[in-house]
C-alpha cells in the first residue's frame, strides 16, 4: 500500500512540472545562474537557480516542521530539513541547467526526521519521499554515484546540499505538504 502511495506522489510531483522543465540530469533554469539577492535564512553563497521567494518559503516550511515536531530549530532533524529545503529552493546550476541533489542527502534528511517514530518503517517513508523528488528531477537517482548511474551505465550528476536548493516551487511545496501532512497522518495512527 505504501509503495503505491509513493508512486502516486511521484506522479503528482512530475505532473506539477511544465513539460519544458524536465531534463535528463536536472531542470532548465529560466533565470541566469546567480547568487540570490535575498537569502538570510538559507545563506546561499554560490550561483544557483533561485526560486524568487525561496528564502522566506524555506524558512516558513522549516518553522512549520519545528512547530509540528515540537522541537527547536537547532534539533538534528530540523537542521537537516533546513539544509534540504534550502537546496530544493536554491538548486545549484551549471549552464542554466539545475544539478539535482545527491540521493544520500535527501534520504539522510528524511530518515533523520522520521526514524524516531518506531511504529512505522522509517526507511520506507524516507525512500518514498526521496523517490518523489527523483521523479521531479530535484534529487538524483539513488544509483547515481561518481558520475555514473550504476543501474544503467549512463552518465549522471548530483551535488551536495550545502546551502543551496532546487527549482520548482510547486514541487518544493509538495515536499512540505508530504512532511507535515504525511508524517502527521502516520503519527495519528
């Protein structure tokens, strides 16, 4: 049942992206790759494909998760979530193509935020959320390592999440909804 749900979420995320945005390794950046003008929360220091209100959106999302979890912003989960959500709103880009976040950074952030809930399979939940972001090209396939997809043999690219994010505000908003509502519905069981 959960596997079907993860597939549906991935399909919804991809459906939110316009046809011209999807690419092999990343998405086309409609703006030039540059340092964002406003980023006090995410503190981006390199050229990215910035979502216009990404900094304030990332801050609101992180604060919402903080309130939902009842934890201060310094908690491990929230620090990793903050880094991930900033990476989703401020993707590193190269030649106007965004570079997806490496799988392990997404998985680690998601797993950290759900692993203390022992009544469901944290690994499955974290994997499902990251697979939805793989479908939207914001996170690289988990088989992408050292520039090669070990499953297909094709070249691939990914980047770490250090103070940057990814394009597609609708998909990032869906991530926030998944974290707050998806885990919330599991906690209520």
